[in-house]
C-alpha cells in the first residue's frame, strides 16, 4: 500500500516511518512527501531516500482549496491510499478531507483531548502534569478532534525539563506511529480480502 507523508519541519517521524518501512515492520511504501515549508529539513531526508517530493508555499495561492486540489492531483499521480500527517502544521480543509475521509491520520504529542493544537508539549509542561503522552487519530474538520486510534502515556519525572519531556514524547511517537499505521493497513487489507 502506498502512503503520502505530510510534514512541515525536521521530519523525525517521517524518518521513523522510513526506518520501519526499511525494516519491513511497516508494509507500506512512502510514495510521496508533501511539504508546505520550502527549506524544511524533512525535504533533505526525502532526497536522501529518493522519495518524490511535492513542496509548495501556501502564500503563492489565493485560497487553501487551490493548493489542496494540487495536492490531490499529486496523491493520485503517486497512487497514495493514505495521508499520514507527521508534524504538518496546517489544518486540512474540506477539499482534501472529503476524498480522503477516514484515510488521513495524525499524530499529536499529548493524550487527547488534553492539550490540543499548537505546542502541546509546552502546554503540558506549563500545566505541570505528571503524565502526558501521544495520540494517533483520524483527522476531521476540527483541531485534533478526530476519532482516536491509539494512545500511549509518557510519565514526567520531578526535575524533567521541557527538553526532557520532548525527548520522551518523541521516543514514544517514533515507535507508536509506524506500529499504528501498520495496524490500520492490516485491518484495511483484511476488509478488502473479505469483500473480494
């Protein structure tokens, strides 16, 4: 099964997905990277692995529907069945949501519904929580409101800095995300074989 990964930053989750693909713990092919930040480090990672890239600057479009329509064209060209958001810092609009309903997955660095939106690790750190975590969920029109697929808790020790918290959360993300994507793909393949 072919997947597209959307990312805006350094791409550490993108890298974790690629490593899982290489180790064959993820039976999916990353067929496209979509990036909305020209110059983001994730682009270098894709280049290093010879993965096709679609980079765009949203400021060059009049409206979200325009660039999302272009993204849909690229997804079709590369035969992508699922969209995997990995640090993509942009809300998905209905132009992309409708044709990919139930096939857009996001990872969020908190135990949703706690600390949705931007800087969830900072929000959790400022709140002084003793447990935070990671959530993988389907994407809907809200901000981190879609149906939850998987969650894993992360314990915060006394004296942990914000950087410690970030490191712990990312370690869990890098293990949980590929595993969860694989479970979704396995389930989908079973459904397809039953209906054939």
